[in-house]
C-alpha cells in the first residue's frame, strides 16, 4: 500500500500492507506493517522481514523486539531438549520400578 516511514540505518523497508488473498483477508482484514532489515546471522548478512499490526513503534524497535525474542528462544531451546530427555528417563525408571 505504501511506505510507512523512510528507512534509516539497517532498516531496508517500512511498508503499510494489506493481505490480498481472499482466505487471508477473511481471517485478517486490517492494515498491517511490513518492516525489513539487514541482520548478521552466522557472520553472513541476511534480510529479515517482520509483519506486525503495531504502527506506533519505530521500525528499529520492532526489529529489536524480534531480535530479543529470538535470543530468548535460543536460550530456552537447549533447556527444553534437556527437560524432555530428563522426563523420558524418569518415565523409564518409573516403569522399571513398577
């Protein structure tokens, strides 16, 4: 639909968009915001785009939010794997003892 704000720094695009596929429009007909930024992942430049309904925050704040969400997920993912392994072992012991 158009540019929401002028891109600055690592922000490549900040657009106002609408979903056009009829099934998507039926589920969400409101205007959305698409923010694209350049990030470094594994020492390589990548472009990441985020869709949000937040029109109040600066584009850099939206990108920072997703960056911190990703860090939290990366932190908890190994813990979840350990937890699942521990629970599986616990069930084996409980079954063995019964």
